[in-house]
C-alpha cells in the first residue's frame, strides 16, 4: 500500500527517499557503533566473568530500584530461565539484593548493593564518556534526530514502555 497525501507526510514516507545502499550504510554504522559502545563495558565485565545480560540487568535495576523480576523480564525480552541464571549470579556475588514484596509476598523487588552500584557506575561512566564525545561532535540537532530514529525503530509496545520509563511511570 502506497501512502499519499497527509498520511504520507505525517509518517515521513513522502519526505525521505533512501536507496538500499544508504540503508545498508546505516545498518553497518549501527553494527560498528554498537561494537564500540559495548567494547569498554565488555572489558570491565570480562574481569568479573559477566556478560552483556548482566550489564543490562544491572543497568535497569539501577534505573529503577525496586524493579520487579517480572518487569525486568519485560524490559530485557529474555526467558525466565536465562534471567534467573543472571540474577542468581549477581545475587550470589553480592551485587543485587532481591527483597520480598510488601503487598505481594510472591514478588521479588531488585536493588543494587553498594558493590552493584559501584560496578554500574564504572560501566555507565565508560558509555557516557563515549556518548558525550559523540553527541558533542554531532551537535544538538543530530542528537535529537538520533534519538528520534532510535525510538522509531522500537516496536510499538517497547516504545510505549520506554517512554513510560523516561517519564518515571514504569
């Protein structure tokens, strides 16, 4: 179905014509940018025998202290079994504490310990430094456009979840 009129302009389809080659270049740029973005944390994580799943869990638990295991599962989009392995390691290593819910005793609310907060800071400092340099080099308009592109790439349900997180709702 080809969009025409107001709906084409609203979606942007009528405003931007990209060739397959331009899209390929964008895809490759994403691959290489992601590789660079994860390189510093990967080195830090390797010192602790952790992987990217541990990093993502630590990141989101830090962002929302008291986050339930169920909400973390939704955020990460991983299996329960996979998340349980990650959380078990983080709890055993003294980085995460799982507290029983006050209203619902079946819930587990996740919190970083001081050691967990220190590791999270080390990981995010490395990524913030890289992002800060890239953002400064690109300028404010590019930063806003980049965020718009990333949000547009998200599946609608995850975009809604992300936006509620940004607003402090989730």
